[in-house]
């Protein structure tokens, strides 16, 4: 279902990706990571800090990150050294280490949040049994990146 080059309306139509960034997004630099951590600490945003630290450590896609349960990170009341998550896109298990910064922020968040090992680490505000939506996570990442003066269109959730 192509269009004729003789049709004058075709020459006025812009391509779908005109003016948009396509391809892989840029990674955050270490100083950007520390700037976002400082911002989240300054504004006492425990959940966001824990979410950010876990995202940095795990390098998971947003859809996999928001579905992590407390039992994936903890066993017998303490944090695991390594956590394993099955990726939604590939169906393969991915193992990652939980570093000290993430442990500290996750402990502060989970002490405030409470819950059992079957609960999501980052629950939804709308459905208390559900998890934070991938779209809401993307909005948070956009906000964090914008607050430190970066262009949110150049950075993604993965």
C-alpha cells in the first residue's frame, strides 16, 4: 500500500522519525548518577532512591524492574548477595549483584513499606496488590534526568 510520488500531499508529509532520537539511548555517567542520588536524598524520596539504585545495579529493563518481589531480593530477613530475575522479553534468567548503596536504600524503603516476600518491592498506588507501572517508572526516570539538567529524550529506562 504505497503512495505515488506524483501525489503532492506525499511531499508535505514528514517521516515518522523526523526530529526524534532513534537507536540506543545514552548511558548515565557516574557524575550524573551521583547527582540524581543527591537530588533524591535531598528531597527524602526513599522509594525513588531505592528504585534508582536497584535499576543501576541490576541493569534490567523497566518492565522487569517494576515486577521484582521482596522475596527475589531477600531471604531469611537479610538481603541476598545476588538476585535472579527471569526476563520478560527473552525468558532467560538474569543474575545481578546488589551493591551496598542499593542495599542501604532498599533497606530504608522496605522498613518504611513493610510487606511479605510475595509483595512487589514497588507497589502501585492504584492497585495495592499490583506493581508500579512501567509507564510510571519511565515518567520517574524522565523527571530524575531532567532535574539534573539533562535532556530526557536522550536517556531511557534500560
